[in-house]
C-alpha cells in the first residue's frame, strides 16, 4: 500500500520575523532563519521592502563621500528646507545639493545633531561653534552672529534637544556631564533670562557615567548614559527640576538611535533594542529586550561598529530602522505588534546603501546615500535590483528521527509582475541547496483558471502564483527557501506547502 504524503503548510511564513537565537529544530515554523531585504506587510506576509528612488540629480558637492545626516526644517510660516551633511559641508536641497557652509568656517567631521526650535534650525557638533538657520536669516550662520545670541565654548556640544520651551545641549570635548538649557523660547541665548545648567555627575546610580543622549517623554527629561539612565521631573521649570528615577545597567550606544514613537521612546543599548517605558517599569534588562530573537548578531554589530548609527521611525510603515553604515546592513523592526516573548518582529536588509534617514511631516522617508538624497519608494535601489531571500527554520514533520523524502513544494506567491523566482530546498541544516526556477504571473488572478468561490482573490495587476516544484533528495530535517531579484515589482509569500514521504527511522 502506497504511503500517503505528509504535508507541512507554512501559512504566512516569516510572520514572526527572523530568529537566530533558538535552535532551528525547536523553532515555530512561523519564524524565519533568513528574511533579507524584506518587511512584514500589513497582512502578516513576508514581502519585499521598498527601495530607494533617487531624487538628487546633482550631488557634486558630496565628492566621493556620502550623506551622513538628513534634516527636514519647517517653521510656523510654512517655510521648508531640507538639509544634509557630507564631505565636511552643510548642504541643502534634494535635486541639487548646495553648499550652505558659512564662509571661513572649517569642518572636518560630519557627526552633526540638527534640531528645529521656535522657527530656527540649530546645528551642533562637538568642538564646533553651533550654527543657526531661519527663513529670516536666509543662510546658515554662526550662532554668535545671530542677533540676541549669547554662546560660549560650553555650548560646542554633541547632543541637543528642543523641549519644554527651550534648547538643551550637552557633550563638549571635555565635559559629558553638564546639561545647558537656553532662555525660554530663545535657543541661541545660554546666559540670559532663565537659562542655566545642571551637573549630573553625582547622580549616576553606578557612580560614574557619561551622557550619550537626552530625550523628553511624558513631561520628563530623560538622560541616557553609556550604562545608566537618569529621569528628571519638572523640566518645564528647570531651575526647580529634580531627579525622580534612575536605572542602572541600561544605557544607549549612540544618540542617533533614540527615536520617540509617540507613546514611548526606543533606543539601542549595548545589549539590544530597548523601550524606555518598559525599562522604567521593570528596572531590569531581560524583560524589555525588544530584539532578543537576533540578540547575538545585533550585539556583534554594535560591538564592531566604527561609525554612528542612523535610525528612523515611520508610523506610516510601522517600522523602526537602524542602519550600521560601516557594515552595510539595516535592521527593520516591525512595530505593529510584539511577540509572546515581548520582542518585535525583525528582518534584515543586507548589502544596503541606506546610510542616513529622515521622515518628513507628510510621511515621506528620505534616505541618504553616496548618490545624494532619495526616498523610500518603488522597488529598486536607484535602478539596481536587490536580492529578496527567505529561508525557513528546520522542518521535521513532527518526527526528527525519521528520514524525509521531499517530493514537492508549492509556494503561493503574490506579485505584480512575471519575474523569475528561485525555489530552494536542502537537508540537515547544510548550506548546500538544490534549486529550481519558476516564473510568476501569467496575467490571471484566478486559481487553476477559475476564480475561487466565484471571485478573483486580488485586484487586477496582482497575481497569485501557485506552481508545484518537483524536488529531490532526503534527510532528517528539511529547509525550504525562496530568492528573487527585486527590480520593479513587489513580491510577497502567502503560503508554502511542503510535501514529503516519511522514511525509515535513523
């Protein structure tokens, strides 16, 4: 009597994102071993990410450098201007990058913090006199040259925050403990009116730390150190503000990793992605680790980085992106939901040219590259394809002790075009795979020539391909994968049906 085929149905594969921490044999098949250049779409499917659509037509001012930072300035009068930094210059514009660096102002580094405050744009970098722009000034100007300014080398700082009606700065070449605040509503006056400062060096719970970043949340001033957090209340009247909470053992790796997401503040600590709200509630590291499913590789990226990170929060895309520019990789954390272990779903964007980010008020996500300014849109990287990859965890069909003779794979792939896709399969967690190429599409949204339940499943232009792939080989553990070059069209995986015979016990 012929043995029936055993089936594993991977419904919404990679719905839970990448998991490189748990044993591949013990993983929920909703995880992925690999999910490269992918996102989890709003239907819970793994899909190809969007790409970079070039905006800049002339980036000559960059020379051989790249964009290190992007900032969108807008004021109460409706004036807008896009700034960026690179090649040791302050640049403006998107189509044509224009040098806005003040005359006789020499720059040798591109690690600027740029903030908007009360219709002005302020530029800060450790060891440099701050710069100021406004529509009325008409040009990027040294702060000391602005009418009403009062500034000294104490404000030549690394970090800046616009909050509570003031500008807050910290981090000179010799002092990472004193926070300065400006006069009320005057971001370039640090000696007059109600301006002031506070030295937090004695407040650290572990005895010593240095300020890396500052943020405002729920009317609290949050001070991030290397391995501690201080929380001050009544920051709207800073002369009377007081320390209300401390957290030991959790800090931030880079000011650029701090992103306010409305209800909380996310930041990258030396041990992974954290939530300020959860950290304060729990006062412990394990419970608020939002990246535990990729903890080892993420910590390795943190420890080996040689440049500042770049991050962006996009509510429209429901993600937090963090780029490690020197390692050409971006991690995409999906913020729609948390998993059972309290972590976010995550995918990787390797070999990425994404080096800097900024979100405009209309939801546009700007991306900085060596080509200039682009936007997160379309499905190519400046006209070049990128490789989408999905690999399942090890599949044992419920019995890891028996041989699996793989017979067929049938993926259900949703796509806008008729592009080739490579189906892969392998055994026993070996890196060598067999493969077969299939072509998607065919111009029909129907299933086997008939619309399911009398209705076509998707709108015209999007097809669902369900093609059987005959397979070979055998082993105790089965891994299946799908790869495709994305150059024009979106691709997502709805389901993968894996058919196998169960052989003898090993």
